[in-house]
C-alpha cells in the first residue's frame, strides 16, 4: 500500500511538471502547426531568468516569500521579450512550408539558444534555493515530501484550468480554437490569423518559461537542461495527440505514472520507459490518443 | 491548392542516365577516390582524421538522404549508427574479429538485421510521426545502452587497433590506412547509392515523395519501397558507425542520442536529396566548421551551426546538391511557400 501511494504521488508530481512543460508545446503545434524543438530552450531561458530574478530580489532584500513572484516575473519577462522576436523575426519566414522543415528551423533555433544562454549566463550552474524551502515538508504516511513539489501540482491544475477556460469561455479563446480547426476558413471570416499566431506562440513560450522558472529551485540550472526536457515533452505531446490540451494532461499522467512505476519497480527501465510508451502509442494510435485519424488526401 | 497544379505533371526530375554516362559516373567516382587516396598520403594527420570522420558520418547521412528521397525524415538514424558501432566494437573485443573491412560490413549487416522487424511498421508513417517514432526507437536504445553495465553503461568502452587484410598496423600507418579503408568503403557505397537512385526503385521513391496515392494507383508498392529504403539506410548507417568506432577507438551510448541524430539530419538537409557527392561535401563542411569552431570560438560553435542551418533552409531549401543538379519544369515550384 505504501509503495502504491509512493508510486502514485511520485507519478503525480512528475506528471504535473510534464503537463506544464508540454502544454505550451501542444498549444504551439495546434495553432501554428510547428513542432517546436526549441521549446526546451525556452524552458531553460525561464529557468535561467528565474535564477537571475530571484537573485535580484534577494539583493534587494525582499522577504523569501517574494521569490515566488520573482519566478512569475521571470516567466513573463521571457515570454514578453523572446516571443515577438522569435515569431516575427524568424518563424514568420517559414510559415506554410513543410512541417518537417519547420522542425529543422526550430532545431536550428535550439542550437542558437543553447549558445546564447551560455553567453548570457555563463557555463556555471545556478542554484535557486530561496523558493524551495518556503513550503516546508509534508508527511504522507512514512514518506516525507517537500511541500514545493505539491505547489507544482497545484500550479499544473491552475494552469490547466486557466488555459481551458481561456480557450473555451472567452471570445479570444474561441477565435484561437477556430484557427486551430482551420486557419484558412478563419482568415476568410475576418480573423487576424497572424495576431492569433503571435498570441498562441507567446502563451506557448510563457508556459515553457513558467515551467522552467518553477522547476529552477528543484534542479541546478546549467547548460544542457533543455535537451532532456525537449525529448520528454515530445513524448507527452505525441502520446496525447498534437494540439490537444486534454491529450497533454492525459499524456502527462501516463508518462508520469510510467516513469514512476519504472523508477520504483524496474529501475533499469527508467530511462527508456517513456519512449517505449511513446512508441507503443504511436504504433497503436499513430495520431495520439485524442486525435481523429486523418484520412489521406490526394 | 497551388501545389497540386504545379505538380500536375508528375515530373521525374532526372532522366535515367544513358549507359555512357553511367560508365562516366563510375570512372569519375574511381578517379575521385584515387585522388583522395593519393592526397591522403600528403595530408597532415589532423586532416586525414577529419576526412575519415567526415566520410563515415557522411555514410550515415547518406542513409537519411535515401529516406528523404521517399519523403520522410528520420530523426533516429543514431539508432543504426550506434548498433553498427557497438556490433563492430563487440565483435572486436568479444569475438576477436579484427579485420577492418570485415567489421565494417558486419556493422552494416547487424544494423540492418536489427531494424528489419521494424521496417514494415515504420513504412506506414510519414512526416512528424515517422520522425518521432524513429526518435523514440533511438532513445529507447540509448536508455537500454546506458543501463547495460556489461556494455560499459554510460561510459561505453574502448576498442583497440584493427588489422587490415591480415596486416597489423604500425603507429605511423594506422591513420592513413583507416582513412583509406573509410574512403574506399564510402566510395563504394556512394556509387551503389547513385546507381540505386537512378534505378527504377530509386525513382519510385521520388514519385512517392511527390504523391504516394498516385503511385499506389499506378501499381507501385509504396510500403515496400519505404521499407526497403529504411533497411538500406540502416546498412549505410551501420557501416558508418563501424568505421567511426574503428577510427575513434571508443564507443558510448551517445551515438544513439537524439542530438547525434540531429547532426546527421543537419548534414542531410545541407546536402539535399539529389546528389550523393553533396552528402559527403556537406559532412566535410560540418566537420570543418565543428573543428575550427571548437578551436577558435568554443563558446559559439552551436550558434554558428544553427545560423548556418537557418541560412541553408531559407536560401538553399533543396540543399547544396541543388546547386549543380537542376530539376525539370513543373516540380521546381514544389518547395515554394504556398
């Protein structure tokens, strides 16, 4: 029983982290039809920005509780600065081209951002410790968990609810849904599609950055954090179906539980459990769990 | 859609060469190989090593180009690269097989056999999903390799010096001899690839890239073509892997990591899918950029690589090869933005 609850809780915390990170990826694909390899780089930017902001808040002698605000600000700053630059300055030139070509463009962007983060922040690791101890420890049965991990779960729920509400209950959100469904028809109905692209891309980057910012206290922020994140978010998004919010949630839960099971029951499978699930889902339902099977078009 | 109008004539981009030009091709290939072999005797050691790496990595990218001609991009070529390399390294250390040529061929065959069960499955996928599935498979193998302590885990293991045709290699010769073996192997496979590209099955791949439904209506088997392309790519990748491990003397699971596959895709995109020579030129370009960047600006070599890739995608969407191979009429519009 204890093992089961440990597996569940570990799976849940990992899944919430995955959900926050993968949601931006699936949103960007749904709207812009771009599978963004640089998503992990934006995550890393969020983490580094968080390190900087928390550091600034500390030098300005704010109470440690304000470090959470610092994390949020970091994510906002990254999204506000990087999103317009990337979308207007780079991606705009490649819209409408083949999907795989766009993947390569984002791969080039990933390479560029790897070095840019190294140039700006250096190669040494940063430790963002201020927020981690804020929530104390939580005891569940014999296991002691850090309260911060459950903050992530709460954050995932808030973000999921916010994105769902934003897409389904606001006018702008319904416009985004229309563009997801068919950008041509939306454009012919008078929707400013490039503004919607901009909005969706900014939200996608914000979600990646907030994932990075809130994860920063849990890891050492150093070059290379982006590489592992990209691959794992791909797995989640592919499993759930590209462009589907519910898919990202379900995919995150599946991957989180799979990894948790592997870690506790079969540690040798830990590294590749995610990819086995991804390969299995791809073989059975190629479009992901929450997508309609597309008919081939002539 | 404008794309279907401009491709209304299913243009075959190149007419199959006449027999005279086929002979010319073989002679040209042999001449180029001979020239490289002679030049290698006078090149400094670092240059022979660079060209050896470029040629063997080029072989792996040749596999990607083979599949790109069918319209799919594989992000998991690191899989066959790693399998071929591990097969060669294990044959050397566990089975005592030391002949360089034998190891290279073994690497190719083991890689092909290892992925053969997946070929029919993979032939059903296109676009992003093919890329992701190949990526997933290569990452699974990466995970398995890292966790397998018998194979050295994440450190990998070393491999000693190979022999060539029964001859042991002295310190002074080993660089040049491995260079020669790699160049010859690459040349042979490149020529075979060129011949395959111009054969009817190779041209079928181009037709599949254009419009696979039409190919099926005309009686061609798209899935069989894709599966065969995949296995041939595996052979090229495995041979390349074996050649690399022989020159490097070390193997580790990073051979199968997705960033390694990404570099092979980079070379394939840079080269384009029309010219075989362009693949090796592109591979050499990457090795040169990598070596010189690591030396002169170690902090920004990925930046330069990324910028270079963007430049190529934007201005040379069909790769370097398109510089000297022209396409006929209608299909020239295929890659233009819609």
